[in-house]
């Protein structure tokens, strides 16, 4: 069954009259007086528009036959081919899902491959899809500098800001990137997405950066079709919201008029490339055939509105340009249209028969954890290794002797900055102040403000900068000031960082180590925003590496491991630091300094590291295995000493890694005693203990198991926090009870 826009295009072009008298313009002649669009370029862009339209129509055919699985199309947005035409194929692009015209035009510029077939492979989820391997339909190709995005509802804008930032910052650091020094990052999105808080925050960050004088070559392209699924965007809203804004140059055109779109896109791209500042290109478009194949547009739009939108069809507009200029006769336009349809349908029939992913292992192959050998080698021999004294003008180490947790992390960060010129430490208050808890104190003075710097107070921007920097050849180490603040922007990790390798079959990587201050038990500084134990959102993300050091001698090696995993394997790592232990010195008695430790490898890069997914056992007790992490480690070690006075000998097993859990080590330590008490400072529901106990059961452990956890509550202010956080008294009572019951 033919789609109405297919029939209307054929009828409308057939009714067009050729100019009289007929003239054949030269290829270099403007298709319209005053426009930069020549006849030759118009024909090239029209071919991309035709290809995009027929991909949409073929997707509907494939879906109707049970062979296609994605029908969000680009129809009505084919004018974005003009944006690709105005840019260079080396300009990194983060595209909206209605970017078929852009993708095909850029592929034409680069050559090689068959972009029509590539898109259809994604539509049918074929394993041969060259970008996602059959995991999703995305616009992406490494040689086209098109970074794949999935179902983008503004979530890619913070990364786009980060890519633009990285282009300028990498040059300042003397670090190579995949992009030329004069590249422009381009990011496209819809009018509905422009109202999303993620877009608002990202655009604000771009404008703020420009206001502060940072090089930020970013072209933001809003393709305004006036509706988000079924919700209209008020007429004139986008222009009112984004024109005349400080730090953001504004350009606009009718995206259904190819000549106007090319002229505006050319001006906008040139402005960004010349000024190295962000610009906002507002293209007014239409949406044809509804939001997707399952969308019944007539349920919320009148026939008159639908018909008016169809009359603005950008393919008709380009056909009219070509006919009126004399470049093509109406019959020639229709011949091209039909040839493209035949070509695309032939490809659709071919790819519909290709095999798809057939095993869970095949689906999950990009999610395999970092290779231990590569990580170990990366720790032992980081690129460009030099001592701190060589890099930082002979500066002596700030700390000597045994260090606190905070000091150990600080030293490891300094070593990282010395070893990797591309490493950057950034976040809220990390530079001049050195962080709320002083963990990054002195780093900016040593490494310089190009590598250790403060960001706007917006976690979404912090992570977006990391996302853009990582994909651009840098090694970002962002800080999230508190775990509770991560929840403002967690989709930047879940929906962007963690999925990039999955949906690009590893062709794009997102190396980053996100430092997060978290957990409870702070003294004198409380409340749920500063004492948060909600780690389930992180443990739930496939492929994420989640480190949770408690002791100083573990923290530095674990941080080195995360840095090496990010550098060598492109891993996305979160380094969760217990705030209450940052400056702790003692373990059992005041003044015993049992929580201090020497720093391994003083004066340079220390080779020691902790393999991902390996725990650590304290003691060799045979009566009970206490399994814990974070603040629970210190409490459990204190309890274990008291238990010995009661005739119970316990060993304490520190998980150290919450994702992946150290299952092999856990099972070994559990079987030694046959009794396991899980001490979990996170919540009883959705906490770490659930995963630990499930791992034991799944592995066939038949011994006794119990757990003690914090309550299913937010952490209140002041002394009331003790009422909901797990205590040493609870741990001791649970340990005695478990051993007593199982003897």
C-alpha cells in the first residue's frame, strides 16, 4: 500500500510546468539568484534527500512484512542534507534520529561503502550492520566522524558540548585527537528536545563557555517541526527562546527550502569555524508520516493540518527548484525518484534475509569487561611515563610517611597527571579550592588550570564534558561532588557513556574515570544530599566498572587500575569514595593511626594495582566471614576484634569492587568458614547485599548466610542518622547470632 506522501509527490511533480522558454543552466550556476547553492550541488543534495525518503518508505514495507523493527523516519527533515553539505566530513557529528539526509550526504562526500544498505541493515537488526552489529538502528560511521546516538531526546547535547570543548582543549595540551584543529562539532535535535532540561542545560553551558572566552566550536541545529510525538510546540517559541542570546549566535531558515537551508547552514558553519564559538541554526521543518510507524497521526492532528504539512514536503521544494531553474524536467525528477525507490527496495529485500544476532553472548560481546592483561600492562607502562619531579618542575611530594585515604587519592591523581598528558581532572570546586574535602588540593598549582579546572555547578555538564573529551582522545577524570548529586545527571552515564561501545560494536569508546564522593557517616555535616548510599543505579548499568576503595593502600592502586582500564580498554569507570573515611587516621583506638598507610612507589608512577573484580581478606578467622565494603570495612574490623574477646574468630572480606563483584574471591572466603555475614551500609532494598547473596546462592554456596543493612530510608540530619544507618552494635549482634544458630 502506497503512503500518501509517495502518491502526492508523484502527482505534484507530474503537474509541474517546465519553464518557458526552456534553458539548461551550467552546473556552477546558482539554482536561485543570490544563493550559494549551485545546480550541481543541488542535484547531489537532492540525491541524498531522495535516498532518505525511500529509506523511510522501505522501513514501513519491511515492518509490514515482519522484517523491519524501526520506523522513526526523516521524512520532512530531508533539508538537513544542507547542513552536511555546509560542513566538512571531518567535523564530528552527533545526530538526531531524523538525520537520514545528513548521513547520506556525508557518506557521499567521503565515498566508500553503501550507506543506503547500511541504514537498512540497522532497520532489520541484521548482525552485519557495520555500526551497531544488529543492536539498534543508529546513524553512525567511524570514517564519517558520525558518533552514533540512540533515540536521542536531548541526551547527546552535553556530549556535543564536551566534544567542542575537547577540540580546543586538546590543542592547548598538545594532544592528538580524531578531529582537525579547526573542526566544528555539530549536534542536531528537535524542537521538543530543545525544551528538555538536558538540552537547556547543555546550551546554557555552551553559551556560558563562550561568554567566558573558551574556544567552543559547536553548531547546534534545531530541526523545528512544531510537534513532539503528539504535543505541539508553540509557534515562535524556539526563536523567542534562543535568538538574541548572549554567547550564542542565531541563524534561521526554512528547512523545506533547500536553497535557503544551504545558505543559512553555510553562514552558520563558517561563523563557528571562524569565531570558535557556538551558534544555533534554527531550521523550520515538517514531520511527515507521523512520529513512527505505530503513530496514528490522525488521532491528534486534523486532516487540514496534515495536508498543509504535506504541501511543505522538502522533496517537493527541491524538485520545484530544479524544475524552475531548468536543471531537470518534471519527467526527469520522477525518473530519479523511481530509480531511487527501486534501488532501495532491492536492497531492502536483500537485507531482510540476512541473519540477526542469535545468542546472548553475541549481543553482549561489547560489554565484556576490560582485559586484565591489557589493564595490567597499562598500569605497568603508562604512555609517556615521567616522574612528578620531571613533569612538575622538580616539585617534591606534598605528603610523606603514612597517608590518609584522601592523601593517597591525591597522590595517585598527581601521578596520573604526570604519566598522561591527556589526563584532565575537573568538576565543581576541584581546582582553586581543591574540592570540598581537599582531595584535589594542590593539583591545579602543579599541573596547571588547563588540566585541573572548575566547571559550572551542573553535574550534567561535568559528565558531558567527560563524554566529549573521552571520545576525542583525552582521558577525563571528572568529580561528582556528592553521590546524591549524580542522580541529577545519571543518564549521561547510563544512556550515553555506557551505551556508546554497545551500539557501535566497540568502534567508539568512552574512556573516563568518574570520581564520586559518597556514602554516609559524616560527622557534623549531614542530611540526605551529603550522606547518600543509593548505589543501585550504578550497579544496574551493564559494563560499568564500579570501584569502592576504603583503605588508603587500596585506593591508589585501584585508581591506577581504573585509569589504565579507561586508557587501554575505553572502560567507563566510577570510583566511589567514602567521605567519612577521607581523613580518618585511627582504627581501634584514638591515636593508633591504624587507618593510615604508606604510598607505594613514591616519587613516580607506582606499578602496583588491584585487578578489577578482586577482593581483599583481612585476618584468617575460621568461625565467620564478614563480607563488606566502604565504611562497613572499618566497622567490621573493629567488630572482629571485639568478637575475639567473645571467643569468635572472624575474617573480614572487603569486596573493593561493586561491579563486577569479586565472585570467585567471595566464594572462596565464604567456603573457608561456611558462615557469611554481609555488612551493607546501603539500603536493605536495592542494596549491595542483595547482589552478594544472590552471587553466593548462584554459585552453590550451602553455608549459613545473614545480612545487616541500613534501613530503607533517606539519611536525616544530625544524630538521627544513626537510627537508619547500620551500626557496629548491629553487626556484632548479627555475627554472634549467626554463629550461634549455625553451630
